[in-house]
């Protein structure tokens, strides 16, 4: 993974564990804890930097035009995050902000950067979610709508690209996976792939089935990421340490196994709790922690996306 080491990241960012927290607690509690953690900067390849401790991982790039950020952490950390991002990048203001999906730990800086006229890029479904009040069982207090000026002002449907800071950034929709508006950003010269909430190396990801995420789509999203990544690509997840293509391949197979086992229980007429009781992800818990919350969401996600044969 080039001139950056996984061990070095873990030494700096051991506290960045929101993904792991999702397996055992509510996501809003995880957000509140992350807001109290200190921000840390980890150098990546190609002049990019990773800022941890903001709620979710934030990738920063500087150029004469300004700073580019992929994700903006949570609102509680926004002011400190942006100050550090500008210092790290050497820029005077934020030029571009990507929202990899609508969740509060990715979109907490939208309001601040919008006031400076920054370009905010998101997949169209994410823009639509941010423009409405969202209530889910994992975020009971709700979220949004964001003020109209804070909504993404550049959206896309499938794929797009921009040139920035001497690099070409390709970005695309990952389908209905973690949510229904997930995107990836690939810095082609630096060969850094920011995968957003689809990938978590800190524990089981949140499978937000109430805003379009589903387990089968998560597998398909990994297939898309594997087509972009090569053996030297640094893959930055929403939570946890960066990984490589090898981990993507292994986790794709893991999620497929969980998907396949949940489908078999659905066909038998089981409900979510009955499926979870069969422990379809048991062998992966040593690496990712307790799996029941993830399995329950995976099973529920089948309701809107999988119709067994009659």
C-alpha cells in the first residue's frame, strides 16, 4: 500500500471505531462519542491526507483552487475539522466537498462550506434524502432537512469525473448498498479509492435498509469497487483503517455468505429474530464483533428487494 502503512494508521487512529460501535449501540450514540475524540491527520499517497476522529473518515486534497474533501464528518466536529483540513492542505477555503451518502457523520460540514460557495457533490438520491426529514429506527431523533443552500449543488446519477489538483477523480454510484445513494471517489493518479459507508474495517457496517440499503446490493457494490481497485490501490472506508483489494475480495465473499444464508431462512418462512438466532455470520465475529444487529438489518433489507419463488 505504497508509502503509507496500516500499522501507522492504527497507531494514530485506534480510536476511530464508529463502525464497530454500530454492532453494539445506536449510531447516534456513536456519533456523539466520535465528536469528543481528537482529530488526527494520517498522510496517504499522492499528496492526500486522511483525517480521523470527525465521525467518519475524511480525505483531504489541496490545490491552488482550494481544498477538496471527501466527506465532512459530523456537525459537532465541523469547525475543528475544516480548520485542520485547510491547515493540512495549505488552502484558504474549501472548494469541493463530496458527500458519499446522506448520514450525519458524512454531511455535518455541508452548512459551513455552503456559506463559502463551495461545490458540494453527491449522488442524486443523497441530495433528495438531505432535502427531507429522515426518521429511521437507528436515528430516532431524526435528521434533516438541511437548509436549501447546504444541499448538494452538483448531483449525478451513474458516473462522472472532475480534474482537481493535478489528479483526475472518477466517481460513481454504488447502487443500493449501505444506502441507496452511496458513491465512491477514485483519485486515479494517487490510486486512492474512497469507498464511503459501503466499506468499514472497524466492524460491521450499518445496513440502512430504511433508506434503500440492502445486503444483495452491498455484495454488488463490492463487485463494482473490485473493478476499480488494483493490487496497489489504497481503499479508504468510512470507518477504520485503510485496506487493499485483498480485503475487499474477502469481505465481498463474507457478505455474500450472509446474504445467501438469510435468503434461505426467508424462504423457510423465518422472521428477522429467528434468522439472527441461526447466527449466519458467526464465523466472522472474531474479526468484526457481534453480528446480530447487522444480520437483523440484512434480513429486513430482503423484504423490499428479494422475492422468493412462489
